[in-house]
């Protein structure tokens, strides 16, 4: 597989032609990978990826908001190029996210940033919205929020095994999969994400592995309850759902309306699965632009 730096249509190449400022910050005792775009004087937009992903999931998305926002993404501890931990917790991830927002300057402006969280990233973001609301002005939840489809939680495998090791880079890339599977992701997007999801290691187990802590899920404290957080959070919250999501319940929108105030925005991207920004990147950007043009 060749590099995707020059692959894909014009919009994709244009986005990657606006590389992020790459750095690290210390948060909760760990070194955390950060990416940033745009003028620091602009309002903040804070991007939080899903489980087993990394900050570069946003690298072909974030530049399309950088003309209006100071956009910051980061890799959760245990993922991407960030440090791993002995133990993980949702509360710990929430404190980590606030620390990253503070250390990258997103909390320095007159208005706190808008947070936009995909999948797993929504759980710690809701902790912040409920318990540390001064850190954000609004929260956009992307295909998440505590309304799983039947069997999703029961069928999730919490592995305590180390990451599998592949002999070659090519073998690792060939084994890359989205979980759940993407609906019909463009090959150039899939390749770009895959290339940044593996790392070569030496030592006693040389080879190529995934760039996340394979056993994190078995060492994660998942409290508190997502629905209790969603009901109690006193900040504006909006939702973007995949029209063909594999993990959200069919009645998720109705249940959101039962828990959140009237007129809570709920946008659906047609034909997109759980990984909306992967399946239909431009439709996802359009949904976000439409939302942020009149909300919060």
C-alpha cells in the first residue's frame, strides 16, 4: 500500500495540505498526542475520537473548520501516540480531556470550546458536561449517547491479551478493519487511517502492532452511567447519527427527546454507518456546518 498523501479527490488532498501543529501535553501523568489547526484567537472546537482510534481520524476533517475555529484533536491515553496506563477509567479520561483543553489553550478564550465527540469519546465528554461544565460551551455527540442496539454491549469482547504482532507492515495493513465494519468508506480514507493505526516495535516481540492498548477494555472502569449523565448535563447537547448505524438503537432519537430538552438538535447522515466521518466525510462536514451555523 502506498502513502495516501497524494491520493483521493481534491477536497481530501486540500485538507491534508493543511497539516496540523503536532505536539504533546502532560495530562493526568501521561504524555498525550495533540494536533491543532487554525488561529488560536478563534473560538475553540475540540475533537474527541472513539475507542481504539487516534487523533489522525480528524486530520482530513479538521482543516475544513479551521477558517472559523481553533481546532484541537488529541489521542486518548492508550491510543494513538499517547502513553498507555496501568488502569483506565471514564472519570480519568474526562479529567484527561479537560487537561488537554487547558494545556492547548482552548480554555483561555472568553468562550469555552465546543466539544465534538465520536462513539467512546462521548462517555467522558458527558462526564465533563455534567460535572465540569465550565470546560465547554456545548457538546456534539456523534453516534453515541447510551442507546445501544440490541446485542452491541453483550457481544463486545473485552480482551486482556496483548496486541497481535504482524511480521510485516503490509500484513498489518491488510488486517486493518473498522469495528463495527465501515459501510462503504472511500479507499483513500480507509488507507489513510490504516497507515496511521500501526507501529513497528522491537524488543522480545518484534514486528508491527496496532497503535492502541489492546487490553485497555478489560482494565477500564466504565462508571458513571451514560443516561444519568445525559439527563443531568446542563449544557447544550446536539446529536449526529448515522442513518445506517450498527450500534445505535432504532429508537435512539425518540429516547434522546425523552431525556433532553425540547428542540435538542438531532441530525442524521443518510447511508452512514457508525463511523460517519469515515463513511461519508463531506456529508458529515455538511451536517456539522449546518448545525454550528445556528446552534448552540
